[in-house]
């Protein structure tokens, strides 16, 4: 079974530029998450989709971050404009169910460096 | 709010030593509890889980018991190997009404030496 695919793996941009990340979840997984992991910290949930609807975006900085999940499959996360503090690894994960005991499957992440 | 607190690392052990990584949680309700592991250069992956009080999750020689009375889910292994060197994350899921939300601790880095 193919895992969660993310691209690019690495990205370096200057502050105030824009950047977009792409995620392809495991086929059939209805739940998709985007997490931000700053060096030395645990992953922080940015946004959670159930199919193509948003169920939690309470920690998404909406003035600069946006995300969409068209047709309930692939998803993109965009930052516009980027700030130095956005340097982090952006993780995408998917899950087959919203049940509490269900495992989330993670991609390898996109490492963003803002200079 | 809901949160997970882990012991700070790094934890450095010799091979075959006993491992304990402490994890406590705060949650309104009855969460499911998880340990995820991140090996160098790899993505996060599930190590073990427990879904109700007194459940014990186990995998690859690691164990953790869901203790509701102490709100803890400590990770243990009787004899660690160099290949166990990784970052370990304690996590919980809780129903938010519309979905289950997965919340992580800050992670504990384990370094095992020969």
C-alpha cells in the first residue's frame, strides 16, 4: 500500500515570498491533517479535513496560511507571505476514520527554511 | 485544554539498559493514547496505542499502560538496542464533536550507545 506522499521534500525561500506544499493521502482515507513541527517541538495541528470539509483550523494563522482539499483527496497548504518563524517541517497525515483509536499515517514532511 | 507532557531529553542509554520515558496528559473526556516514533530520516509512525483505562499497548518490546488514575502513559522497554535511537512522541486523540483531534507532546530523543 502506498503511503502518504508529500512534495517538495525541501524548500528554501526568502521572507515575504510565497510557498505551497502538496500532499497525496493514502487512498480511501477520509481524514487529512496538516501539522507544523518546529525544531525541538512536537507537531502542532494546523488544519484537519474530513473529506473536503474543514473540521478544525483553530490554530491556522489565517492571515497568511491557507489550505484546501479539492474533491476530498489531494491537499495543498500555502503560506503567503512567509515569515522567518515559519521555518519548520510541515507534515501531512491521513487516517481512514475519525474514530479515536484510529492510527494516523504520516508523510516524510516538507522542510521549509525561510531566510 | 487538552495537552500532553513528556519528559525532556535527550535520554542517553547504553545498549541493553532499561528505558522509561514519562508521559502525562490533561484531557476533558476519555482520550485514546499513543506513542509515535520518528527514526532518523523517516516520517512519524505509530509504535503502540491504548484506548481505555488499564489497557496495555505493546510493540517491538516496548510497552505502555493507560493509567487513568495518574493520567499517565509511560513508555518502557526492558533492553534497548542501538536501533531504538529515535525521537518518541506521546499523543492523544479526543473527540471534538465533529472529529477526533490528535495532539502531540514535545518529543523525547533517545540515543542508545554500544
